[in-house]
C-alpha cells in the first residue's frame, strides 16, 4: 500500500471515527472502501454515455400535470414528503 495524507473537516473526521468504531475497522479502511466505491461508480459509465442517456430521457416522461413549469418547486417539495423518498 502507498501511504498518503489527506485533510478532513472536523465533522468528517468525527463521523469516520464513529463509523470505524461501530464497524470495528480502521478509518483508513473506511476511506479505502469509499474510494473504491467512487472509482467503481465513476468508471462504470463514461461521461459521454451519461450525457447520451440524459439527452435520451428528455421528453420521455409525462406527469399529466399542465402547470409543472410554474409550480415545480411545490411539486418537488410534495414528492420529497412522500415515504418512498425518505
């Protein structure tokens, strides 16, 4: 392994210490796992493919509502208040 130095906020450090204690693993192991996870996600689909998928999704879904462009904030708040988003 290669030793490296990083800087964390006080909140990040505290949260990692608590998680490490709960999981009975080191902070370094938590960080390695997080890096592995991030690398897997970002490498699995290229940015070009992400753009292509986003563009392909445009216009593919209908809400059935005629005022979404005017009341999008209200609808978003309502959606986040439903259980499946919590």
